[in-house]
C-alpha cells in the first residue's frame, strides 16, 4: 500500500502503543505523516574533531580518544562521575550527574566521544556525552549528517526518542525508493528547479551531503508556502468573481475637501487614493491593505475615501481599536469636514455611548442620514443596521481579535468594500501570508518638513538628567509623554508602577500639571485626562500603552518610555510615533535597566539607529520570529509553518506565490483535470485561513 495510506500502526518498529502516542502527540496517522516530520537539525558525523579545535559555541562534535582517569564524588542521588578524556594531545572533562551506576569506563580502550562541549575554567567539558567503544562503532554511525527529530515528553517516556523515530523511518527507505506520487506537478518542479518528492524525502531523512539536504528542505519549504499561497490566492480569485458596489463618481464633497486642505497631499497619498478609487469603480469588491508608517497620513486618506463613497450615495464606517482613538478620529474628521457644512454627517458610536443616545444613531444609519460612522467594535453589534453600507475601513487592524469579528452585513447582501489600515508597516513576507489575499497599497513617504525623532537610550540611573531635560522642554512650551508598560499577567504590579511613577513625577515637577490615563479607568475619565493634555492644560501625560495607537498631540515633543525592554519593537516604534508630529525637534528616550539581554540591546540599538518603520518591522521579524510578532499576532499566526520560516525564506515565498498565481490565472477555481492534485491536496491540508477580510463574519 502507498505510504500515504499505510496506517502507522503497521509500520515496522511501531505497534499499537507507539502508534497511539504518535497520533496524539504529533498527529501522525500514516507512514507519510511520519515522513513529513522533517528533522529539526543535523549533526555532521563524518567529521572528527581534535580537542584543540573546539570552539566555545560548538554544537555537537565527535572526538576519538581514551579515558585516562575518573572518580566519583558524593553518594546516592547526588553522585557525580567525572572523567578525563585524552585525544593524544589535549584533554577534556566528561561529567555524569544521572545514572552514574550505569556508566562503565575502561582504561586503555579507544572511544568515540559524542556530545556538546562547554567551557568552564579554561577546560572543555561534556555533560552526559555518548561514549562508544571504537570496536562497536558501525560505519553508519559516522556517515554523513545524522538527522534529529522533534519529540515530546510523552514520547520519550515510552522510548520514542529521535533515534527511535529514525529507526522507524529507516525501515521505510526501500518503499520510498520505489517512488512516491508527487504533490507538485512536474512542470512546476522543473520550472522552479525543485527536487521530486521521492528524492526530497530521501535527502531530507538520509542526506548524502549538506547540499542535497538543503535542496530537499528548500523543496519542502516551497511546497508548504505554495499550498498556503494557493489557498489564499484561490480565495482572492473566488472573491474577484463577486460583484461589488460601483462608485465611479468623484463628487463635490471629495473636491471641496481636497481644495480646502491646509497642505498638499504627498505623492504617495495621491497614488494610494488613485489605487483605491480604481477598485471602488471596478464593480468588484475591494479588499485592500493600506500600509504606511506612523504619521504618514493614513487618516486623511481614509477620510477622502469615505467621501468618494458618500459622493456615490453610500454610507461608510471606520472601525478603530480603542475608544480614545475612535474619539480622536471623530474630532479630527469633524475638523477636516467643517468646510463641507452639513453635506456630510459624521457620527460616533462606542461602548460608552448610552442606550438612549444610541437610538438616534441607529435610526440615522437605517434611514441613511448618517454618512460616516466612526466607532470601536461597538459597530459590529447586531443592533447596528445600515441603509446602504458601501465601504468599511478598519484602522490599526491588529487590535481586532478574531473573536471580535462579527457581522457587518448579512451573507446574501452585496459585501461592502474593505480597506484595512495597519498601524505600523508589516514585513513583506508576513504581509504576503497574513494579508496575502488583499491588494496592497503603500504610503512610502512622510509629509514634508518632518524632523526625524531623535532617539536616545539611557539606563534608569540617569533619571535626574532626563528630568532636567524634560523641564527644559516644558519651559520651551512643549509637552511630554511618560509611558509605562502594562502587561496583563502583572497588571496589579504594573498599575502600582504607574501610580508610583505618577507620584514621583508630581514631586519632581510641582510647578506643572500632570494627567494620567490607563486602561482600567472609565472611558469618561480617560477622555477627560486626554482632553486636558491635548488642550495643553497639562504638560505631562503619564500613561500605559493605551496611547500607543493613533493619538495625535502635535505639541508633545518628548516620549519617555519606562522599562523599554518590556516592549516589542513595533510597539516602541508606534509609541515613538506619538511625537514628531509638530514643527519642533522631538525626542524619544528609552529607559532600561543596566543589565540587558542581547536581544534587548539589539532592539534598543535598532530604535536608536532608524526611524524607518519598514526596517524596524523587518528587524522585529528577524529577532522574534513570525509567530510572536505583534499584529498578526495577538491571535497567533494564522498559518502553522512546519519547515518554512517567514523571517528567512522570503525568496522562496515569492517564488511559491508566483507559482500559485500562474496556476490560478489560468484556472482560478482549480477545476482543470491537470490541477486536480492541487485541489485534492488543499482538501487534505485544510489550511485554515482565519483572516478572511472579505467575509468578516
Ligand atoms: P497615521 O498614518 O499615523 O495615521 P495621521 O493620519 O495621524 O498618520 O497623520 C499624521 C499627521 O500628519 C496629522 O496631523 C495629519 O493631519 C498630518 N498630515 C497628513 N497628510 C499630510 C500632508 N500631506 N502634509 C502635511 N501634513 C499631513
Ligand atoms: Mg493613524
């Protein structure tokens, strides 16, 4: 029977008990499932080291030599065995803490030592090494690259370690060699110079050399990314067949605002508005991602797009992640819209609006007198019904968890156009995966005249210096943010820190007024404090990250971030984006402990080195890995990657996307006979796509 259909229970070296564990721990049900467990590392067993060659950072090595001396220390459980290993010129130390009674050592015998060295007091030592008498060393043991497989505690408990998995896979080798049906067509394999599945399985589990192992892995990475792209792009193609509202008119409201703007739009803003308008008039539903760095002017683009829709007779909404931000958008839009008089009606709907005050809003939406609705996820409630919602703009989307996606329109209605705006740039590879079914527009230009924020990294000890700098800035008429971390797990402590920080600042600056906002406050109190700061009544705003997204107080020129080591890179960048919005030189001061991990140091260095959100997003991906990034992120990565890595496999991703696109361009729904293998494989893989913007429901 084909390996893909052979029950793992009946494979050699498995049996019922192991099969159960393989199923429950790894989801391995068939022989092929096990073959799809790619090794997570390889150790080169063809290479023999000399002790003199060892490097601090060395991973596993093997050395030939003999034991010259050994002794045990302690008794019972605390016993420890220590031996000296000599390779002819140098010596190192071998140590066992566990199972000491089972270690049998002999003098004058040649051994193969295998393990991971570490350095202590100028001497290398190996803890719990593998020690094999030379006459027991088989040729296979020292042949080429030895694969290592992931296992779990439960697996190890029944002896299913990496070696055991390998012994099961070894038994499958003859079967693999007979040839397995490929999951990728021959034309694609050839065009992208990929190994066949048969060759790749052999080379990934039994690599001849590093090159063939890497080629095999590249094939599997490509395959993984290819099917994800095929799924994403198929969804996109399917949607392209759906009709959307047609909005061809560029009308008076749009033109009036455009003419009244106090500044010229940047070229990037103009380009993006064109791209969006092309979608709006296409007669098909728009699904677009708008990327732009902090301060690049996304809000205004959003507003102009709303007016395009309104001029065509449709209603629009903008969803913001927090009440503060929704309020602020509301105020900003109202200010911009003043010249339009009562030709445009904007309304605000957030959780803190009373039931009584919601009634006129609900009515206005139903009868079409409200043109633009700004709000938080309160917009998603069932009671909110529209006359003709034509465009939905989701601002700083990543704050919306999957759970918050609710119905904005009913299934059999024409879906509105969707524009998703990100708070900070997203790395290219992540955008292609997480937002891969969206068209992308990028604002890659900041409005002219902005002075880049100057970023400084200080240790907490230099607080006095920071305070005197703050005083000087305030004397010059500026305002200052001081941000404290707030993380759910330590909420109480963090709030205490915030309160202490507030008290300390009150003592240090008795002559100034200070506001404080945090997530636990009532919306009305938060608002009041924000307003006091925005209007200049208070000079310092002490806050948690509630102010992270979107807040706009141009006169604030200093952003102080306490315990900056507790923030992610894109969060730091987003916070920094709160200053540098006015004409003055602005500053961001990152305060950290003296003792930093190398990761933290790198993050601080990047922040100091660049203001470019796209570079920061890339660095974030490199440092933290895709699963952990903010943005996708709160709700976990939407795709489980087993072998590909979005931080390092960007090139393969581009190729995989191209290959998928080529297939779908000719056959959008994968209906051709020759594409059956792909359709079939997608059914098996059932790649979940939790981010399906077009059908938020
Ligand atoms: P973000 O992209 O971070 O949401 P905003 O939309 O908040 O940025 O814009 C930041 C500031 O820049 C706002 O005060 C906005 O009015 C201003 N702005 C937007 N576009 C321009 C422009 N073309 N020229 C000058 N200022 C602009
Ligand atoms: Mg914004």
